[in-house]
């Protein structure tokens, strides 16, 4: 009698939707804060199809450019005795069936020579390692031209890191940032060593 055959190979996951998302993961900005913005988009694969089981993490400084000091995430609910105005700068959201994700956060401030940006980390099916990128806001005008990272990239590649301003659909400004994992218009991803 022969033994069992080899186990077929497969990519990891997707495990991202099980225990990693948390309630309110996309609500990073304190309720009613005047510097609140919404950043949203879709995660797309190499064929331009939506990735419905990805997870997007967002980190960002406050409007003055300083790193947040609040513990979390998420901030304790003020209705349950938590602090008001809490800002951790961190959010985590899964994509929906259409690959869409959205966070409500504070407009990031400029840090040194860098134009204002949010850091993103993407977890998705088929990736053995998560991907890091940045979302630059298109304003203030001229800020992206002086950013060291953007200046080091060809203009077409750097453009994949700049969100598009959209007309507000609610009480605060909105920005669109699609994440293309590969193929035409692939988002620039960063490597940290």
C-alpha cells in the first residue's frame, strides 16, 4: 500500500476578515473634529478586478504633523466613560464585495520636508507579505513637488501615490485613492529594511 500523495500547494488566507477588523475601525477622527477628512478607494488586482477580501490599515499624524499619543485602537467610547477627542491615528478596515474601503481620519500635517501623507498597509489574498504605501493629499498646492519620495520617482509612478480630491458627500472633504496591486497603473509600494 502506498502512502498519501503530496499536499497541494496554495497561497495563504484569506484570513483577514475573521479577527483582525474591529468595530469602528474606519472611524479614526474624533467625532465632530473640524479637520476630519474621508479617504476611500478600491483594492484592485492585476486584471483591474476588485479584491473583496483585503484588509487596509491606515496610520497618520495629526493636523500639526505630530504623531498621535492616544492609546488604542480603537479609542474608548466617550459614552462609556472614554476620553473625548481621542485620536490614535490608526485604523483598520476590510474591503467589501466590490473591493471598496473607507476611513474617516484627521487631515495629516506636514512632517519636515515631507508633504502631508497617510501610511497604508495592505493585506490581501495571494500575498505572502503585506504591502506598504503612502497616500499623499493634493494640497497644500506645491507640497508634493518638494516631497523627497515623490521627487525620486518618475512623474507617472509618483502620481499613483496622490489621492484625488472629490466633492464632499458629507460634512467633510473626501479623497479617492485606489490601490492597484499590480499591472498597469500599479501603486508604488515601499520596502522597509
